[in-house]
C-alpha cells in the first residue's frame, strides 16, 4: 500500500531534492492558532508535517519543545484534540503527509485500538513514538502497520551496524536520523559526518532517510539536504513561534507568519541543494 509519505518522498526525489519536514506542537499556544499554522506550513514550503502530541514528561525533548508542550497542555490540548485537529486540517488539504510524534503513555491511556482507528480516520499517515524501542513492536508498531499507518523509527550516531537492522525492522515511511546525541535543539551537528551516516543507513534499507536536530537556518538546511532525503526542523520553528507570543504566552497577529517566514527560508535552503 502506497501512503502519502511514500508519494511525497517520491515526488521530492523526482524533483531532485530533499523533503522539508516541519515539526509543530499541537495546541501551542492554542488549538485555533495550531490549525492556522498547519494550513500555512504547506504553502510556505513544508513537504511533511510532524505534529507533536503534548505530554507531561517529554524526556527526549529539549527546553524549547518541552515548553511548547507545557503551553499546549495549559491550553487544554489532549490526544483526542490532536486527532481532531488533523481531521480539520484534512478538510482543506488531502495531500500533505501528517505524522504524529510523541510518547506512548497518552496512546496507552487512550487505548491503542481506538487511537489507531481514530488517527487513521482523521487522516494521520504515520507515527513517531520515541520511547518504544523495537523490542516493544507488538505494543503499537505492528498494530499501526496493520491499521495502514507508517511507523517511523529513529536512528542515532550510536546506532551501530549490529543494532541498525533491528531498529529498521517494521519501519516504514522514512527513517529519522538524529544527527546529534542528546535532546532536541541541543547543538549544531557536524555536517561533514551526515553524508557518511546516511550512506551507512541506506546500506540497510531502501527507505528515505530524513535528518534532524540542529537545523536552524537555510544554510544548515541546505547542508543537510545535500546528503539526505529529508531535512527535519523542529526547535527553530518552536523558537520562532515563542518569540511571537505576548507576555502571557498568547498568540499575536504575527505568530503564524513568524513560523511561516522561517519555513519559507528553510524551504529555499533545501531546494537550493540539488541532488544528483
């Protein structure tokens, strides 16, 4: 079965470029602004959208994304509202792939079967659940595959050739290579090592490899796009959003544009790095 993710990465490959994958936190700073933001991202040049599912204990996230999750929770965002937001987005966009990213606990509490059914019906294409290792595939990964959702796995610089095949088992859509060890937004990666890392992963899988962590500008996006099938940007977008909020962390008239403007710059960077 061909998914929206398969189609989009194939389209970008045919255009000789990497895909721009953008991350935003659902409900940050409120659900109405989140919907406006989701609708603005594809127009600004985003090829794939990751939507964060806010959680109270986001252990793999850096300070910016942790704060975004807390703002979203304070605004009353919950898993069911995240799914509803995707359904609203699908009313005007049937093509842009949507990936829900977060942690297993809210899904477990909601119930795996109803979550997968509701997510699929709403138009979700894939899942990134950072705290479920391959050894726990029976919990969510395999049921997600059966429901027709891609399950995207993370690989890191410490994922060696012995571990990598296990990580890639049941992975679909794309592989998310985290180019830094540590939490999101921590530092600037060594771009000279990205190409070798992508090549190593590709020796084990035909899937597209998207690279994230540390992408903050058009130049850094272009540096990664020269080597990868996708460039993932999250913290920089969250920081742009935060800088637009008022003193009470509420949206302002410039909030959506603050993020969209950065996405346009990043998209230009990605598109400037033509691939052979």
